[in-house]
C-alpha cells in the first residue's frame, strides 16, 4: 500500500530528485521551504525550489561536473544546502557532506579520500574553521560560497553561488533540457552520496549510499508514520547527518512544509513562530528542555511549585500505567486531566502548541523524560538508524513503547544475533559498502546480507526492539560483571544538575561517573542550603559539598539498577567534553578510549584501581 501523500504520483519515482521534484511541483505549497533572515521569515513555493535547484545544476554543469563526480558541502542548515544536494544528485554526481564541527585534519582526509572536485562552503565562519585543510587539497577545482561576500576572503579558486547560477544561465540557453535529460538517465543503483562516519576510533569510513537506499527508506517511512501534506516541520539537526537528511527527503516527498533552523540557540523562538506539527530531535534536546521546565517550575515557589511537583508525579503515574497497559483508576485519570489543564498545557505552548509527535534518534531517552513529555501531550517516538542503513525502525503513534526503538519499517529485517546479542539489519536500505575499503565492508556485511550494527539489544514479545549499548562500549569490572554505560548515563542525565555524564570503571572495582554539572543549576542548589558558591569552577570541582550533592543524585537516579551497575562516586569536571579536544565525534558521540586515557587517574580515584 502507498502512503496517502504519494498516491498523486503516476508512477512511484525511483530516484531522489525525481521524488522531490515531482512532489514539490505537484503540491506547490507557498511555504514548501522557509528560512529566516533577520526578523522575517522568507518562503519559497515548490516550483521555485525546483527552478533554483535546476539553476545550480546548470551552473555545476558549466564547470564540467558529470556523472560520478564527487562534490562536497560544508555548511550549517540552510535552504542552499538542500538546493545544492538535489542539484548534485540531478547530475548523477555524488554528494559528500562534511560536518561544520569536523576536525580540520578530518576535513582534509574526507576531501582527499573522496576525490571531491568541487566544494560548497556556506560563509566566512566555516571558511575560517576549515581554511587550512581546504587550501592544502589541490584536487579541489572550485570553492563555491553560499554567501557572496565571502569570496574575497578565500583563495583563487573561489566563486559565489550567485555567480555559479549566472554561469548556468548561459548553459541553459544552449541546452535548455540538459538537466531533464541527465535525470532521465539516473538509476536506483547510481551512487548518491558518500557520508563519512564520525570515527570514534581511527579515520572516518566513507559510507556509500545509492538512490535506491534512500528511495526504499522514503517509501517505508511514509507507509509507517502518519505524515500529512498539511504538516509543518522544523529542521534543526544537521543536514550533513543521515537522520535529518533522510527526514528531509521523506518530508519533501510528502509535501510537508520545511523550515530551517541554523543553530540550537534559535530553536526556542523558531518553535513559537513555526508551530511545527512534526519534528525530529535527539535526546540531548529533550533533556535540556525538560531541565529548563523543571527549573522554572521549582523557581516559582509556594503553591505553584507544589502544583508543578504534583503534576509531574501524576503524569509519571498515569503514563507509566498506560505504557504497561495497567488499568487506570478513575481518580488518576481525573488528576491527569487537571494536571494537563493547569500545568502541561503550558509545556505544549512552549514547543509551539501544535506538535503531533517528535521522532527521536541517536541515543536512549530515559523513561522518566518520555513519560513527562507524554503527560504533556507531546509524544516522543523513539527510532533507530545508522549511516550504513538510514532509518530502520521507530515506534508508531498508535504503538509507542517507551524505552524501545519500535518495530522495523516495511521491507527491513532486524534480528538479534544469538552469539552476542548484536542487532543485525538487512534490506534495500543497507549501504553498498565503505568507499575504497572492501575489507571493512566484508567485516560489516555478512554472507547473508545482514549488516552488523555494533549495537547490543533484545526484542520483546510484541516485536519491539531495544538497544542496551554499543558492543564495543560494554566494559567488565574486576569482579567479572559487565556494565552497559549508555543506559546508566541516560539515568544520570535525568538529574537537572547534570549536563554531561560518562560512566567509567573498566577493569576497576566499581562503576563511577565523570560528571560535568549544569553549573548554574548546581550553584543555585548549593546556595539554597547555605553552601558558598564562590571560587572558580576548578576550585568548586574539589568542594566536598558539591561532590556530595551530585553523588546524592547519582545514587538516587541509578537506584533501580543492579547493585554492581549503580553509581556511588562521581568526579566533577569544570567544562563539557568537546569535539575540539578530541573527546567527541562531530555527531557528539563520546570517544571512550580517549576519555579513559585522559582521565585515568580520576577514574582510579572513584572506581578503585
């Protein structure tokens, strides 16, 4: 069965640009794509978007870009990212996205390894970050800036997107049907992109995905989730990441209005202005929103704080019962209705007041946070995917089991390996392989065509899958017990005093945690009990009162775990882990090997050597 929004196609398209172009033209919504400049939102209708994409494609054609050529993009979220992406694909060329947070040496590696001929850069800020890497790659023939005023700051190969379009206009006069002709030659097996994995260990690997990989995902997700052409979405996750990019194709193909959010600090205002109905996010976003709400509720004081605490407790009870299919007493249902009217309605207003559901991916989300948002009438559908397999599964609005990653989408097989509990995936969504790395490809995809994800999990009696950790992240204590750090960390981050937490203890006597506090929240909590907050962060890290307070939360929030998994001691760090220091990947995954080595003495102190 075809999703309702796809029925208008005379024939289901087999490539990404065909899918997006036909949908954009057919729906031709006034606000197909929207972006903000200054205080004003700017809107592009569907046919204008198609025309802009074709203009850029003609410009690239004027530079000699042809089928199979690699073209790289390094830019924050903005409509030009999508224009260029679709333009590259319509020429049968290959898009190589680069994270704006990618380390300079990795930018150089990706450009050289992929053999990119052209590079798109958003503006001066990104250029300053990656300039040394870009200048050293001689194979790059042209550097095209989205911002016209950034060209002067770059080298002799630079030109602006505006000038590229002008060059394309000349070609269009000579070959008006060139793009349509090239598009007619694209096949599902044509390579569409090489996305380099974040590389928690070693150099990044280039994941090769073809048009068929994405199209199979467009169809599967469209059939599995209730996406409507009347929906509005806000794109805040990086388009350079497989998750948001796949979501863009799905939403575009279903006629959804897509609004761009270039940075997280713009999110709060954009939510109010756009009032999205569906949206993708990661647990970090929900954790930050939840802690801000809790902080505001606690700060109200008096009866308002008591009402807030009561509503939170009622919401947890009500949705825990719903989630486990227990009978809900009439009294509890009545309390939930009151809590919704007096407290939770304000939560909904805070995210625009129109959200039908969030789709979350990237890491586990704790039950406590899930129940809190569910109580507020904001369902979070946790899903799962990876660069090598796009989006593979998710919960559905009518079948949402908190803590699970849901069930596979149509055409995707998932199973748990008997030997070690690894999650295995097979389907048209799975990559062709790693670029120039047949050995890594053979190690990742077995003889039966199953991709080995590296994640450990299980499946319940209803067919819902659960991820417990990364296979390589599991560690063994000196007593022989294995610990899955991800699930422990998700519990620790329920504390409003915790910004980041890394669970450690490999080979040690007990589990501990390296904690970066939410310093503002922690200082307020200490001031309330009369503890001085004077001093630098480094000095406060050694303050026994601060340590004791965070250890109290660690013990409380991990109480439900087995004795050997509970965190009893923490080590406070003054600042967050960062990409620049080599502690995190561009997709914000922790490099545990780096952390273990860098903080070995601290780990010995809290976990026992």
